[in-house]
C-alpha cells in the first residue's frame, strides 16, 4: 500500500513538473535580434531569454517592470508575466533591438 502511495506521489510530481514546463516560453537573442520579436503567452508564463550572440545584451522593459543585467554568451534571464497586457522591451546596450511579449 505504501508503495502505491509513493508511486502516486511520484506521478503527481512528474505531472506538475511537465505542467510547469508547458507554461514556460523561450526567446533567443541572436544576430542582434530577439527571436521571436513578438511572443504571445498566457498570464503566469515564465519567459526566459538566452543570449546566443557573441556580444552581451540586456532585456529591459520600457515600463520599468523588469531589467536583466548584461547577459554574456550563453547566459539567460527569466521573468514571469502575471497580468495580461503588452510588454515592450529592448536591449539597453543596443536600443534598436526591440520586441514585445503579449500576455493574454
């Protein structure tokens, strides 16, 4: 009986981990662009930006809601979007790099 409880608990943890991963989204920084430039997600989604350029970049919200430090090659930054809205952001080092997250 205890083995069944442990198996059920393990299955519940695995399902919860998969659900959490399903709510995550990725943005790649490469060739001095954010890819995708516009990303639509649901409220509660964690977005992770990963720098794949040879130069450092930042992720800076135009409204001041979030701001990463300088991300060297391979470094990442994450932010969870709690409320619906359109969140425009840019690279503070290269301000011509602009994109947005649309939260539904």
